[in-house]
């Protein structure tokens, strides 16, 4: 249940009989197991990412969380509480605060009948509430003397005898007085933090309002920009049409004038040609008397032809395209429409919007004046008109391209939203992690599946599952009925086979191993792996059977120590030495991860503590369902307890994902 506090390092829930919680300087808790196994004496709190070097900092037991765990267990897991009398092992029903004992119904009756304990107040689990104990704590030095003093010089709790013997000259006050003072300080801290939280909440609300205001401003300005540039485009299109009309009118007038001149000149040429031909005939046929008679008439016509003035050259008026204000217009356009951040104290959003539109209106008026001035100066020719058409075509092409990119971006955002919805749906069902950023294919997803021990299949003649849910290498004291239990295998299987997910599936196992004496021969310590259903109870372990894939920790005669061995379908694949010391009293925590990928037909075994891949088994036959198997051994040489770490309890770091990707990399290459 998530209401139980968890270790800030391994994320395991604290239990009443589990590792003791210790208080970190950041007020988070770390379990005793993580504290004793921390590398280099340094612990990193995963909640606030602070590092603590406990070789320099003395950590104290977290008494507050211990009491919290006690009351949460009484309230939510009373079935795990057994009578303190280890001989009967009955279910506890009440608690004696003075004796600090759990009592069953029989011991409760005995407790109330014995003269020494009959006045003790017994609390039933249903009536228990968190309260401060009024029972005095006895001195660890003077066993019968209660502690009620505090030495402020030595920072130490004292009884009356300690005060007289060793602390007579020190500054000593009663615990009640010191506790009342500290309680006032805690109340002051509580009030100050409450006020700080109120200010933080107000500040976050202000930031949210600012974000919403920014979105509204963005929408308003976006519309204004669109309307403004649409108006400018319309005005440019209109001006283009006007220039083309002016050009056509100018060209038509010029050509008509030239055509008129050409007609007149042609008629004069025709007249001159006729006079010239007649003169030639006179010279050929006329007598001298005829020449005298014709001289006056021919002379008059010749003079008429000569009086028609024809210039040596003829200048045709040339039209020009006046762009004297074009550079100024371009400069205005390049600086037009800048987005400004305005600080307007005391002005409402409505006022800001009004000023924004007034600013745009002023710019529109200014550009209208510039365009009007441009109209009075432009006199275009055909070449410049073609250039303007080309520019317009380019602008339309850019607008079309921009619209296409906008549509493409919207489609990408829609696909991204669908992808996110897809991932969220998966995350609601499993602990899901993306192995390849940006991928949508489910084969790139890693599922931290929720495996469970099958309690109905446990071989109770060899092992059992304790109250903490761990698989332990001791046979059970009780033998519940059940025909489906394993009879040969020293352990159990999962409640169901691996699902056919089409993507990598991941789970972890954390095991605590304690050796009472050195191991000799090929002695198994633990085993984990997968096999087909028919192989689950063929032998005490699955390593030598077909259709099995597993990893074992065992004493190795080849290397003379404890090794990690990998097996595939009954054949030995790999042996990694120096797993833990083979000496009496040796204690070690082993932490392994297993990746099963039915699509790629691979199984990967990972050493989580060493951050490395131990072995990758290829060509795994996934045509039929395979069952996860868990075995614990060597009951005469020590203790082995195996805990499953699954689902959201797995600390999926980037290093783990990188290891998994590397182990499965042949599929991506």
C-alpha cells in the first residue's frame, strides 16, 4: 500500500519487521540495508537529489517513522501481527503499551489475570490511535531509574542518579521543560512554513494567470497581424492593377500618335512620288515650248512638297518606372509590426488592447500616406511591370509554402498528441519507459511488468513465503492443502506466464544471502529464469532441462569461489566468478534484472549493482508461453531471501536503459 513510507534510495516500503529507517539531514528516510551497503559511504536521496556522506554525518534512527509504520501496520495490515509469545504464533488482537508486546486472545486473558500486569491498559487494534506514550524510559546505565532530565552541556538524556554522579556541575533541565521549548520552536517553524506555502501558492497562481494572459495576447496579436498584412496585400494588388491600367493607357496613346504621323508622312511621300514621276515624263516627252508652258505648274507642286517639313530625326517618348521611394518603403516594411513588451502600470487588459490597435492604426495610416506618395511618382514601363509580376508570383509561392509548412506542423502536433495519448494509456497499465526517444513503435517501449509469486504453487517442503512477501530457503511450519503445489522444484513460479507483448519486458530480483559456513562442491544458492510450463517441476532446478533459460548463483569448483552461471536449454553458457566471499559470516545483497523480449527472441540478465549486462541469450523460442521461475537453496549452510521488484517500484535510470538498448542493439543496427 502506498500509504506506507518508503526508503528514499531503494524505494522499498518500510515494514514493522523489516530494515530500520534512518533519518537523513533532508528529513527523508533511508533503510538500514541501503545504509550498510552504500558504496564509499555516500548516499544519494532520490527524492531531493542531495548526497549525504554518513562517514562524516552520524545518522539517527527515525523514531517518528517507526511509530508511523507501527500504527499503519496495526490499522491496515493487522493480519501480519503475531503474538509476541513466539511459542504459540497466534494472530495478535491487542497491544500492551507498558510491556510493548502484541497479545493474542489467550495471552490477553492471561495478561489481565496476572497480578503483575492486570492493571496494564490493553489497546485493541480497532481502537488504537497515535498517542504520545507517558511511560518513562529507563536509563541504559542505571536500569531501574527513569530518564527525566536533559544535560544541555553534553546534549544527553539523564536519570536522577546520572545527574548526581557524573553531571553534577552541568546545566541540566527537565525533559518536559526542554520539550515544551522545542515544541514552541516547531510551532513557529510550522507557522512560518505555512505562510511561505501560502505565498508560494499565490505566486504560482499569479504565474498561471500571466501564462493565460500571454495566451490571450498571442491570439489577439496573431489576428491583428493577419488582418494588417492582408490589408497591405490587398492594397499592393490594387496598386498593381492601377499601374497596369496606366501603362496600357500610356502605350495606346503613344502608338495612336505615331500611327497618325506615319499616315501623314505616307501621304506626303505619295504626293512627292507623283510630282517626281511627272517631271521625269516632261523631260522625256515634252518639247521646249511645252516645257515653258509647264514650268509654272510643276514649280508650284514642287514647292508644296518641299514646304512639308520633315525632321532629320524623330524622338519617340519613352516611359519610365519611377522607384524613387521604393527603398524607403522597403525599409518601413522591414521594421513594421515589431512585437514590443509594454510596462503599463495601473492599466487594464482592455486599455492595453486599445493601445495595441491604435498603434497598428497609426502604422496603417503612415503606410497609406507612403503608398499615396508612391502613386504620384510611379510611371512604369513594360520591363518593370514584368519584374513586379515576378515579385508577386514569388510572394504567392512563399505564402503557399508557408501555409504548407503550417499544415505540416499541425499534422505533426496531432500525431504527437496521439502518440502521447498512446503512451499515457500504456503507462496507466504498466510502468512504461521509452528506449528510443522520438519513436512511436511499441517495440521501442520497455514495460516494467507486475510479476507476483504464485503462493499456491510454492514447494512448502523446501521453501516458504514470509509475512514480508519474500521467498525464503526454509520449509514452512504449516502445510496448507493444495494439489497444485510444486513437489520437486525448490521455489515457485509466477502467477501467470510472460505476456506476449511484442516489446521488451523487465523485472528485478533483490536477494539477501547470509553464509553460516563456507560452501563446498557445486552448491546452489539461488536461481531465476524462464521455462515452458511442462518444465516447471521436472527437477529441483531448471538449468539442465530443455526449453529453459536461466541464471544461477552457486559455488563453483572450477574457479574455487561463488560464481554467476548462465544456462540455455540445458547447456552451460557463461561463468562469472567473484560474486561474493565464500566465508563464514559473509552477508551480501544481490540485485539482478531480467529482460524478456518475445519479438526479438532475447533474454538479458543484468547485474543492477554493478551496472552491467552479465549475459544475453539469443534465439529464445517464444512460440509457446514461458513462466518466470524463482528458486532458493542451501538451507543447511545459510539463509537466502528473494524479493521481487516490479512495476513502478523499479528505479529505471538512464544507465539501465542504455544497458538494455546495448544488449538488444543488434535489432536496431
